[in-house]
C-alpha cells in the first residue's frame, strides 16, 4: 500500500503548500493543482491495478499507543477509490481557471487545503478496516467538506447551507456511532470481522441505525434535506466531488455493513429498495420544480442515489431468495450506476459551473440561448443530460439496463419478492420519464431559445482547464456507453470482494445484449450525424436568410414570449402535488388595462418542511441556549478541560 499512501501524502502536501504560498496567487494555484492532480493520478493508477488483481493489501499503525489504525484494499475498496481519484483529478484540473479571483487568494488557498483533506479522508474512509479508523476519517471527511460548503461565509444562504450540512452530518454520525456501539457491546472489539457473530436481532438493529446514518450522507430521502442547499453553495467543482463522489461513501457504508453482518434476510433488501424508490421518484420530481440550475442537479443526485439503492436492493433480495442471477444483475447494475453517476453528474455540475462563472447567475429563467456562444459547454451538457436520462449509447443506460433485467428476473419469484420487483420496474420507468422531462427543461430553457436577461447575452466559455475536464468526462460517457464491455469487469471484480459467491459467467449473455443495444444506438447516431454533414456540405456557400416565424398575431415578439422553467414543468408537477405541494405568488389581474404583474412559484420539499421542525430547529435552539458557555475567557476554557479530566477519572 506504499503507492496508495504516497498518493495521499502528495495530495495533502499540495493542500499545505497552498496555505504557505497564498500570497503568490498564480504560483500557489499551479503548485496546488499540480500536486493534487499528481496525487490523484498516482492513486487512480494504483486503484485500477488493484481492482484487476486478486488479493488484499493490509497495513496497520498504532494510534495514541492504545488503538490501531488499520487499512485494507480489496476489490470493493479499489472500485470506490477509482471513483474518488478519477473525479477528484478532473475537478482539481477544472478548478485552475474556475478559481481565478486573485483578490480572494487567502480564501482560495484555504479551499485547496480543505479540498486536499477531503480527497484524502474519502480515500481513507473506504480503506478503513476497523471502527476507530473508519469513524476518525469519517469525521475528518465531514468537517473538511463543511468548510468547503461555507466557502462564502459572508452569505447568509451559504451559512444556512453549512449549518444544515453540519447538523445532518453529525446526526447521521450519531446513528453510526449507535450502530458501532451495539457491535462493541456484544463483541468487545473494534474490528469489523466480529460483526458476523452478533445475534440476529442485534444485526437488524445495527443495519437500521447504520442505514439511517449512512443514508444521511448519501442523501437518501428523507435525510437529503442538506443536499439541495450544500451543493449550490459550494464551488462547482466541489459540488461535482460532493455529488459525484462524497455521497457515494454513504452507499459504501450501507454495502459494507450488509457484507460484514452476513445476514441475508429479505428485510434488508426491502428497506433498501423502498428507500431507493421513494428517493428516486421524489428526487426527480423536486428537481423538475427547481428554478436554480445547481439546486436542480442536487435534487437529481437524490434521484440517482435512489436508482443505485434500487439496484442494490434487488441484489439483496436476490441473495435472500436464492436467485444468484437476479442478485448478480442487481449488484452489477447498482455498481455500474455508482461509477456512471459520478461521471455524468460531475460533468453536469461542471457545465453548470461554467454557466454560473460566465453569467453570474444560476437562475434557469434568467438564461437562454447560451449554446450560441457556449457551443462546447452546450454540447457536453447535452451529452451529460442524455446520459443521466439513461438513453443509449451513453453510459447511464448501461447500469439502468442491468437493474431493469434484475427486476424482471425477480418477477418470476413469489410473494414479497414479486411485489418488490414490480415496484422497482415501475418506479424505474417513472424516474426515467421524469428525468427526460427535467433535462429537456434544462437544455430547452438554459441553452436554447433567446436570452431572457442581459446576463445571458455576449457570454463566452474561456477557461481551457474547465473545458478540458468537461470534454474528458463527456468522452468517458460516450466511451462507456458505446463499449460497455470495457467497464463491466470493474463492478464484477468489486462484487467478487463481497464474498457472495456469484459466478461471473452468469452475466456474459446480458453483457453481450447490452453491447448489441448500444451498438445499434451508436449506428443510428452515426447515420444521423452523417446526414447532418451531407446537408451542411450541400448548403455550404449558400446564402441563408433569417426571418421571424409566425407570431400568432404578435408582430413584435419578445424574449418573454418563451416557455419558462415553471410553465414547462407545471403540468407534470400538478400530478405530484400531494407529495410536492406548490406555493404560488401572483396578484389577480384586474381591469381592462392591468398594471405590470409577476408570478412566483416554489415547490416544497415535504421532508424539509417536517425535518426542519423535528430535527434542525430543536438542535439549533439547543445550541443557541448553550451559547453562554463560550465566553472568550481562556481561564474558563482551561477550567472546562480540568472538569472533563476529573469526570473521566471516575470512569477509568
């Protein structure tokens, strides 16, 4: 594991040097980006190598002369390390031109420091092999990402996002602590390997607590409330890492606990699948109703976590039902979607970052016509949108297709497995249709049509490193979609590390089927592009006249005579009003010559409405009442420390 720790050392050194070199802005950025990128690249090479090799690497260190910090890399860890290092590498490169405000040199230097800590801590979380190690780096990961969320602390909105994230991170951590506390109370050990010896009742309780805790980090409904605030608040490349990678550590935690408990009851699969269905459907419904581009993408992450959980839930049901093919297809589809989502969602956040960087706004209804001046950004966002909708020949299709097949294999079973499989299939179809509507709205309103406000006029897409990262991610979306066989072996190797005893040859016919479908879609797409090329060839040199289309009686149409994001989505959202209530604000139009009016709408997240009332507001109220403890007097702080030591002596 020397190469792994060397990569982390390079990454962290880049973060520390950014603080030291903060006064030399350009040199600081070059050093930070180079070292973070080099460390991520080295870690990526090592992770890919380990993923395609058998065997487990382990290492441990003494911590405080009492505890052991233990790490191991197997196929499961290596798979998540590939996702972490790949996205972090491209996000780091993207940041070079995105973080170009020299007047904020100190803030940007601190950003690179916390970014390096976040990357390293995520890698150490997925390689931790005992409770102490896991929770130590889990907390470091949560704290470093918190400081990245509040990048602009002078903004009240950013502070609120940070508070929400902090509260939900630590409420989730308390549930994880509770799960590990139950484990320790039965085993007296901090090792993961002892979990399989727990009584069945304790295993169920541990899984429920850990699912709530890890689900909070993953953004599973209803624990996702922090997510649509934190992602828009953070810089766009950080949003890409948090959405594409960090929330997957929550999925990793759920998977890890499932494997360690070694208790294959249908109950676990049903919990995961139902949570996935609810998260998937409501996540995309709330995304469809958003007016801010990054907030829309944040809710879309809730949807995609739902798809991942549907795949993993089907896999767990397949294991408990003794159906190895259903289990293998479900887990493979879930793992593929973990990888694919990290790619196309990072691409979409970076595209949104380019729009925000050049226009100064993320308001969907303030944009329009951007593709005329931002052709590369528009093209890669279209590719990312097609991928996230699960259309071939793009990478999103591959994972979702495996999950669909797994669901249909479950239809042959009886009782609850049959019902759950039907629910999974129907919900995937609903999610796919809503996703198509959602990202048609993004492309149509943001990039097509005419500029709705001045900020969308005369924009550009300068920033070579930003374009480079987006083009690489777009290329990977196409490469995986066109040649799925190149990538399917990665999740297969990761699943092998779960120790569930699958025969990899079971998946060969379905891998071939997926390749045939994507090949047919590729041929169709190539034919379409050839027709466009031929048309362009014959029209070259010819005069193209432009004139207004029929205005339905309006002789002077304006940019206001276009669909807005609200009007486009209104008919769909009406159907989901019980789960997504809509608040509207518009005065009644009166008289023959009415005055200028306005219309505002806001879709309400039912989880946020209730979670704020039940969890967030009481905790903030408690913290506010404890504010008297912080006097700013060093003598009192020393007294607190001495009091804590005296109290601890009673328990030692």
